[in-house]
């Protein structure tokens, strides 16, 4: 098989989604949300059906659709009552939206380092970052597996913090027999087009707390027009937004959710093929998954052991690409080193919200040494989620990778 033929793009959209979209189009009801106190405040039939099915699948009491996971993170942080100047601890090794959602509420992102094996935020590092100003932990289930949630939730209980899981990349992954994203106070999933399942753009927020669920609904849909009370506590962060999903997206999502288990299972089979072929190659460290967990493999992450290879990871990546292997990346993110944090410029020109700080936040290089080392030296990723791999194609790519990498072992 020609290696180029192995990289058929992943496409989970099929005839059932097309039929679902046509049904909505024929109904003429593309949205039913009203931003006022009205029976349609919670959206139309497809929205409510999608939310019910999501809550049932993930075994949570509440699921709330949004127009993106970014919106979901903003709504989640608002719902827990974040105040200007509060600190929220999160990972530097994630997409920027995670930290931007914190800044959105004029709170201060505090970056804790990551676990060198799972790439998820480290509970030990989180513990070292907690101060009297800490309000919440925003844990990121990166690349397809859960953070160490027992340790994180124990910290939250000890210090009376809220926990939000950004599970955008790990839908369907398990942490000790529970779905990733369902153990925290609030979990946020992405339905962006390049995720395991998608609605083009979209997201879902889950919680077992009815008060948080109601606050998320209010933030999602112009809640300030809905609250009819003089209790000022109920008004905190209920600022008018339109974070609503449409009926077409919900109809697609209903069909996509039916495919999630099989998609995750296929990714796990692909990763198993890769592991078998690559695990004994000197200088290469394959993904590590704690025994009680599963991995959904949005990305298949490798680590390069510098001292065992004759060239650095950047040259290895170029050689892999020259040999027809697509989807190779050498970097992810070190958010704390982005200009917005290095210069502390977000809202306006004076440094707000950092002007609220009583103790200056350090974002200097060296703050997160594990994340920085991965970025500069050892991380090499394969975008497994981008391709429709199975069986023979998976083995073909893994064997090709092994052949290229073996040439550069000392």
C-alpha cells in the first residue's frame, strides 16, 4: 500500500447526519431560543433532545449545549462566581482558549506544570500554586486522557476550590470507570470540526449541580433579562451572551453521539498497533496510560530521548514528512510564554486585569520546566484524530515511522 493512501481524512459525517439536517430544514425551525423569560428560553426540540441524550450517555444530571467549547469554558467560569482578580490555576500545555476564558472574567491565569508522562496538569504542581487568592482549578484532559482527578478533587476539597475539566480532546475516555469530564464540578466538551465527533462548531457543558446548571443556562442566553429577583447574589456574572447552539447543529450532534464509542474504540486499536511497533525502539517513549484509565487519542504523543538519538526532534519530524508521513508536530503550546502573558496586556493598554494583583504573577521562562522541555526538546506528536486509520493503514504508518526513526538511533 502506498503510504500516501493511508492518510484519508477522518470524516464522521454520513447519511444519517444529512437526513437529520434535511428534517430540520423542512421544519423551518432552525432555532427556538428566546432570550427572555419564556418556555423557549431553553431552546427547541433538537437542542433539548441532544442535551438529554448527552446527559444520559455521560451519566450526568445536566448537559447544556453551547456554540463552542470556548463559550462553554466562559460560561462555566462565570457560573462558579469568578471575581475580578481571582486566581485560576490551569495548564500551559493547552489551546489558548482555556486561559482566555479565565481572562474573560478579569481573573488571573496561574500556570501549573504538567505531568511528564500524561502531559496533563500535575496535581503536585497545582498544590504548589494555591494561594489565598485561588478560586478554581481548570484542569485540561489533553490529547485524549484524563487528569489525575482524585488528587485534584482532594486538593479542591481541602482548599474549598471549584474544579472545571476542559475535556475538549478526551470525549469517551475513562478515569477509573467514569467518563473524563464528569468528575469535576463542571466539564466542558468540544464539538469543533476536528474533534472525535462534531457539529461543525459547538460544545457541551455537563454538571451534576442544579444551581451551576441554571447559572450556565442564564449566562448562555441573556440571563439578565430572565432573572426577576432582588437577590444580588443571583446576578453575579449573569451578563448577556448568546452562546446558543442551533437546531441543525443539535440534530447533527444527536447522530454523532451514536458514533462516539466506535470512534474511540478505533483510535484505541490504532494506538495499540502503534505501541506494539514503536515501544521497543530505543530513544522513543510511547504514550503512558495509567492502568485504571483509557485514552481517546486525539493526538498520539511520543517523547524523544535526546541522548539516544543522533539528531534532534525537528530533524526527525522533517525526515518523517519527507517519507510521506503526515500529521507530525514538534510543538504544542507553552501559554505562559505568549506575548499576552509576557507583556501582561489584555484589556486596554494599562495591564488590566493584572493591575488588580496584590502579588505580581510570574510568567517567566522556567516557570513550567516540564512543559518547556517538551516544547523545546522531546515532544513529537502524531495527529491520530485527523485520519481515518484502521488495521492495515495503521500498521503501515507505524512501520514507516519506525523505519525512519530507527535510522537515527545512536
